[in-house]
């Protein structure tokens, strides 16, 4: 506590006691002289002259803030690994988009070649066919004459058609003359017609001529279970496996039929396999992938530019100045 504060406190206490005493006597008395009167006197001012303050501008090494403006400096890392990842994304997306452009051209050419083969007249199937040459004749219309081996029939499924569960009927066709056999995918039947006794009209006897498409069978995906031929369960067309079981050539022919609704309804009721239409059904979604990848590349590039150009928050201003200022 300072001396001035102590003196003021003592004076107030003395005045309070005096007022109380005066009110009791009902007479005005002279207040006693405060012993702290010296505290209220002015203190003498020192006559010693003060040292003049030194101005910063008097220093010849002083640099004004106008001559040397503040400099922004960073106190830490600006972006770190996030900026690296964001820079990689548009590069990767652009590369994938360019790859999809190449895939689109490849798929477009493949569909065009398949359609050219499809419109060509049916070609009699040669006695012996090299399986390695099948891709060059994919979707080629062919004719094969012979007898169905219904005792070696195989059902692939379950396969859905118009929301109904069923199976694809695969029957070996033993051809006339040379006696070679090929695998014919005759078409779809409903699950209720799985047993041969329930579809007698589908078991064609005698010599028949099958018109169909020479195809590469679809491949198994990671969710499709393996075939179990010992139990007669087939989930995908393993042509090599089926050919070994039936003594056939590993050649896959898909029987075709005209898209007649009345005939299709009749076949479904009698359990006769419903063949496929003679058309190219190759999927081509590469244009969508191109827009997706290029769009992602553009969006992430804009984000990267904004992030780089945005002023950082964790900055300080460093001003060069004289230490005595």
C-alpha cells in the first residue's frame, strides 16, 4: 500500500469518530488536529533535472516502416500431405478419363464388327473348329444340323427372365456325317419346367437344323460359385468343362428365334426353351466413365487452385525496427 493511500484511510477513520462524538454532545466541537496532517501536505518536487528521452529517429541506423513495409511470414507448414493428395487426384482422374476414351473407341469398333457379322448370311458350321479362332467370328450366324443328346442335357442357373426364375438349357448337338458334337444353348425355361417329364414337347427327336450365333460364353465373376457337375449343378458356362463331360468340341452356339410374343408365351407354357434374339448386346458405358473422370479432374483442379491461392491463416507480421523504438 502506498503512503498516500495509508494517509487517506487514517484521515477518514478520524473524521468518522469525530462526527459520532459531535452528534452525542449535540454541540459543535472543534475537531482534533489530525496526527496525519503531514500526510496531506504536498511532497517537495525534486530539483534534479530529468534526463532527456532519446528519440528513435535520432539513431542513424533507424529504418522507417514506410521505407521497409511489413513482411508476411509463415509460422508453420502450410498444407502438408493433404496438398500432395489433392494434387495427385486430378492427374489420376485425367489419366483414367483418357484411358476410357481409348476404351470407348475399342468398344465402338468391336460393336461395329459384331453388327457386320450379324447381318451376314448364316454360315454352315465347319466340322472342326479351332477354339482360338472363335473371337474372330463372335456373333457370326451359323447353321448346324444333327441330333440333340437330351440324355446329356445341362441346366445353367438360376437365371432370371422378366422377374421369373429359371434355367438355360444346354444340349450337345451330335452332327451328321462327321459325328462331331458342339454345345448348343437352346434358351431359357422356367423353374417349374426343370424336369424333362414336365416338358416332353421340348425334347425334339430326329434330325434338326439349328440356327444360332457363334459366341464366346460369358465369364464367371467373383460372386459366382463353382460348378458342381457331379451333382448336375452349373452356375456359369464353363465350355471346356462341359465339353469334357459330354465328349464335345469346346464350341458354344446360342440358338436364336424371332421375337414373337405369342410364340414366346406358348413356349413358356410348354417348357420349350426360349432362344435369344439375333442382336448385339454388348454393353458400352465408356462415355459415362469419360464424363465422370474428366469431371472429377476439373473439379479437383479448381479445388487445388483455390487452396493454393487462399491466404494462410497462421501468419505473423515481422516488422524491421530499431530495438529502442
